[in-house]
C-alpha cells in the first residue's frame, strides 16, 4: 500500500470505522455461538432456535436503508454513535433483566439488528475521506470488520460455559465501550455535504432488472456466508454432538475463511473478471453444499466441505462488489444499500429454513440441497446475463 493512500484521507476515521464495524458484527452474530446454551435454557425446538439466530440477520438487513439515510442527514459519525448507544443499552438490559422466553430472545435479536446495520454507516464514513483511486482500499479496510463474527464464535461459547450465557452480554459491552470512546474522540465526518438518498432513488433502481440480478447474486454469497455463520454451531452440535465450545471453534474456522477471502475475491475478480469469478463460486458452492447434504462420513470431512464453501462465498462477496461500479457507476450508494439489504434477507432465509427443514424432516439434507440448487440457479442466471453485460459495459469488458 503506497504512501499516497495514507496521506490522501483521514487515518483515525478509517480505523474508527473499522473498529466500529468489527465490534458491531461481533454483537450482530452473538446469538449464533450462544444458541446451544440459550436453546437448552429456554427449551426451544430446532425451528425456534433457528428463528432466534435468523432474526438479527433480517433486522440488520432491513435497518441498513434507514441507517444509511440517517447518516446522509445528520452525519455518519453521529449515526454511528447513536447506533452504538442503542446496542450497548440493549446488551446491558439483556444482562440485567435476563432472557426468559423465545419472545424476549426475538426482541433482543431485533435490537441487535442495529449492530448489523453498521455496514451502512462505517463504509461511507471511511470512504468519503478518500479520492476515487483510493476508495476501494478504504472500503476494503473498513469492510474487513466483518471478521468480528470470528471473535464471537471463538470466545462467546467459552465465556458462557465459565460464567453463564447471560453474562456474555455484559462481557461484550466492555470492548464496545472502548470502541465507543475511541470512535467519539477520533472519527470525523468528511468535509462537504453528502448526497442525500431518498426513497424514490431506491424505487427508481428497483425498476432496473439488473438491480434484481445483483440482489439475487449477493443474497446467495453474503446470504450464504451470514446464514451458515449463524447456523453452523447448531449444525455441528446436532449432526456430530459437538459441545458448544467445539462447535464455536469449528464455526470460527469457517467464518474466518470466508471473511479473509472477501478482499482476495475482489482482487481475483479484477484479474480474471467478476462474472468469471462468480461463475466459479456458484459452481463450487453447489457441489460442496450438495455433497454436505448427503452427510459427510466424519466431522472432519464435513468441516472441510463447509470451510471451502465459506472460502468460495467470501470470494463471491468481493466479486459482486467488483461488478457493481461497472453497472451502476452513478448510483453506487443506492445500490450498495439495496444489495446489502438483499444479502441480509438471504442470510435470514437460509438460517430460518435450515431450522424449519430440520424440524420437519429430522435432517438438514433437504435444506442444504435447496441452497445448493439456488447456487446452481445463480450459475445459470449469471451465464444468461453475462454476455449482455459484456456488450453493454463498454470500457469495462476486461474486468467483467
């Protein structure tokens, strides 16, 4: 990374955005690693457990648009401070009052969705400081905060075993408060007025068929990543009898692979073309998840299948956003919001449907095969539109 990047923007804001995004994703995902202990305490069925971990994903997806619009109006810094305050207050309330029913767990999940909406605040906060030639790097650094899911998978189950799962909410507040102080002291909004996005701007983009294709593609890649990240602790526990700590570690390995691969996926898409990269992702995921549906003979083989699948999904996340500026150069902000929302909806659908299928059939197989079929549909759909894109996007053919 050359020195011109560090001189061109505001480094304290960049790192403030990263830490805010990282810890927010940790909290957004918190119910996933804790699901085994919570489900046992609340006597939840498999379907109820799946709904509990899926609700934060959906809430975070739906809140991204209003959070992004709020950031345009009062500033990204103030919006981030407001979001962090809501999340910290929610965790403290859950710690003090306790969670005694599925209904209360779902309310907690909705409130934790505010943490998931940090995507719409942290990335604009960082990128607006940087010129166009460095915005990709700035967004890559700030966006690397999705690795916060790894922290939750690694530490939450062990802390729950040692101190009780309710106390994990209090432990999570400690780093959140530190980040809040750092963010308040160091983050600054970039000079100049941000372009305000209106509901009409989103409605206008939804009339473009390509917008729906991109939303579908990201619903598969990020939806697959976030849905499996939330579901795998329960899957490893049900399928192989992993205790909560071991299930968390196995999931952390898969989540780390997908998180680390996201920026690599963007670089790979630059080199071989975004559509070619995505075609490889969808084909590989369809095969890997389809095989996992048949039930791997050993826990190690199953872990390997999901590890490679998450690597592919992480690469796919980077590839989708490599293509977005080429198709929506003047509407990147609006499309980022719509595509991000679709990704969260996809994650909710995957996590909730896996639990529903397991509850109805006693097996995860049909749910996994359904997702494999959707990945295959993504491959077919991308094969259909790629030729038209290559002809329409003049000047960008080499990267498509």
